[in-house]
């Protein structure tokens, strides 16, 4: 699916560009940025592999992938709606704020709010889910601030650094008109 450009007060949420791949190489290897990602520790990827990933995202039929850009053109993160189910009107949300200089400054709140609004009003999505490791208190607070409700807690759901970790599941349902 082609990701449309979405503008918020402070950010432009736009489709991936090849120039994003160089940042991803840095973010993918930063243990602090990757701390709560669901995958095991990343191995370095070549720029060619990163470009291939961008092309795969563009072709994916049930996902929308965006980069988050500040108004002065600096790419600071990524956000996605995946597993979009047009029949059931469902989607899953994921976000990474890769620029640590903007952590704690409301980026995720503003961006997730815009993506949720887009999913509800343009895509006709009824329910969006998100999950996070239970230790990621910051994103839990963001999801709740935007209107998500914790609707599940999965004990020992992932392995991180050879340790079992719990996962919280969140959901938000489009308000009835």
C-alpha cells in the first residue's frame, strides 16, 4: 500500500525514502533504541538490504509504513499500521522514535494520535491494537494518553537477552457516531 503524507502541528509523516535507510542502520544497532523492540538483537544490515526492505514495505498489501520527519526535514522515527484487515476493519500499530534528542517531547503522542485519526476516518478501521514489553512504561503512558486501553497482559511472552519478559496488549476502538 502507498502511505500518504500526513501533517501534524510539528511533524510530517511521510512514506519511506531511500535516505532513511542510513539512519535505520544507526538506530538498528543502538541498544537503547532497540531495548523494547520485539525482535532479538539486530545484526548489521547492508544499505542494499535496507533499500530492499523499503521496496518490500511499498509492495505490502496490508501495511502502511511512514517515516516521521520534523518540520525542518530531520527524520526522527518511523510508524506503521500493519496487519490491516479490510474485512474486519482491524490494524496493528508500531512506532520507533530513533532520534533520542526528541524522547520525552511528545513526538509519539502527536504521531500516534494522527495515525489513529487517519486509520479511523480515512481507512474506516474500527479497532487498532498495539503491544509493548511491560517494562516500557513510556509507550504505555503514550498509548493510554491517546485513548488506548490495556486489554491484555501476556506473561513470559518474549525472550530478551535470554530472559522471559511480559508483554502488554492495548487496543483502541473507533468511537460510535
